[in-house]
C-alpha cells in the first residue's frame, strides 16, 4: 500500500501549528481557571459579608423591637423618636443585605458560566426531584379553621418561579412533583379526603399541563375524642395502614388513577406501608431521610411510637428488602422503588438551608463519580412543605433552587418528576 507523499517541511509546519494551537488552548484554560478562582474568592468574601450583616440585622432587630416596645409603653416622645430612628436604620441594613444577596446570585451565575467554559461536563445528567408536600397551613389542624392559604399562595407563585428556574437552566423544562394530603385529618377538618383535589382543581390541571406529577402524602394523625385534639399514631399499625389505603382510594376517586409516587409524613415508613404501596401499584416512595430515630419531629406535639432510624439507609436509589425497608435487596427486580432524600454528613440536605452551605454540598455531591458508578448519586431529591412560602426561609429555598438550575444549564442534572427520576435511576441498579 502506498502512502501519499508529504514533504518534511510541510510536516514540521503542521506540527508547529498544532503545538501553537495547544499552547493557546492551555493559556486560555489557565486564564479561565484563574477567573474561576477570582470569582470564587470574591463569592466567598461576599458570602462572609452577607452572613455578618444578616447576624448584625438579627441582633439589632431584637434590641430595637425590645426597646421600641418598652418606650412605647412609657410614651416618652424622645425615646420613641430614637427607636423609630433605629428602625429606619434597620430597614437600611436589611435593604443593603438584599442588595448583597442579589450581588451574590449574580456572582454565582458568572461562576457557573465560567465553570462550564473551563471544563464542559460530558457525563450523564442526574435526575433531580423538586417536591412539594401540599398540606394545611398548620400541622396540628384546628377542625373549625383548617386553613390552606399558604398552598393557594404557593400555586400563585408557581408559574413565575418555574419560568425563573427554566431561564436560569438555559431554557430546560422544570417539572415539580406535588404530594397533596388525602388522609383522615383532611377528611375530618375539611369535610372530605378529596378536598385538596377538588379545591385546587384548576391548579392541578395547570400543573399537569406543564408536565408535573401529582403524588400522594399521608400523615397518620388521629383525633382523640376525649382530649379533643390530634395526635400522630405510629404504634397502631392497623391505623397507619388504613390511613394509607383510604388516601390511595381518595386519590383514585379524584384522579381516576393510582398515584405513581408517595411520601409518608414526618419521614415515616414501615414494612407494612411498603407492602401496601406495592400491592396498590405505587411505583416509587420518596419518604426516607438519613436521620436518627426520634419520637416526634416536633416535641410539643402528641404522638405514639417512633419515627424509625434512617441513618444507615442507602443514599442511592434502591428496591427494599421484604425484611427491612431500609435495606436494599439486589435480587429484587420488581415492585416499589425507593428514592431517599438527598443527604450530607449532618443529615438531610434540606433545600431551605443557607445557600452557602447548600452550594458547598451540591458541589461535593456532583464532584463524585457518575451515576453509573457505585459512589455517585443516582438522583437528587428535595421536598418542601407548601407553607414554606409564608416563612423567612422561602428566600433560601429560591436561592437553592437557582443553584440547581445553574447545574441543569451546565448539563449536570435534569429536573424530573419522582416517577421519571425512578425510571432513570433504576436503570443503573
């Protein structure tokens, strides 16, 4: 076989050209990496300043409110004027803090773009769940005043919130998974187990048109007729399983199908509940958290039994053992799947934690091996309660959701419903 003739000088010229191109590429990569370092340094400084200012605001607010209350009672005009001046100073500090938070978000956006340019991601996108437990405003519901105002407000904000996340994610679709309640507490307090489906029918239709999923959320709250109050009954297995079965039946009456996804209230799950979910055809559970055993999540509430220890559950997607739902059964190839909520060394990586911490842990998770590897995450899962919209931590949640959206733009993750995430994650089992 004859090869085409290439002159020696032409060969050397081509080699030199390639060397020059490689050198330029290395220089460009070095410049981008230096830019990333500068941005990270600036971001860290902004984060520290914001944290210090936030602590200062909280401390001053406590002092100012205490002083204002005291002098108002004394009706001293001079002191009242002084306190009002301090309140104006507080407003100025809070305005400055808001500006710093916006500045930090802009820095994170720039860092994300620079990071993507420096080292484009080519691995598989990790399916990521953003879930919402759709519930009454209060945990211990007053039967005569079972308000769901925060849920209404959450739905009102959803369209703009989704659009914001999609824009930051480079136009990628953003799907939520909604977990409405349909258990005996809702039935007693609102008159029907299907109340949430009926009350928010238009909202559900809108969410479904966006590709969202409607799952199911169940708490075993039980009404004590003698004490005239609620308590969570985790001891009576028959009661717990009846709550789950009746809620699934209510879901079917409302939507004419079986829920694809399920979440137990207060991270409660048991072998008996798993059996029911499998019998009823539920595809995936998104209840478990790597947290220790506790009697109750809120000490002041009444309850029986315990919330089981979850510190040893797998962090990756798995199918449970028939003997213990917290243990993966590699031989089990059918039935219910379990997608634990995303965790870090201190427990659940709650999506309302401060964004500085959330960013650090998200980077750590995504720096691990690919989802096909035994060490890397098969999925990410974050769930909030619908009343978060009325709490101060709502801003933290929005910032953390934006952090996820930036990684979606980089191709590192994809927003998915719970059943979609299970379909993707289970393929690597």
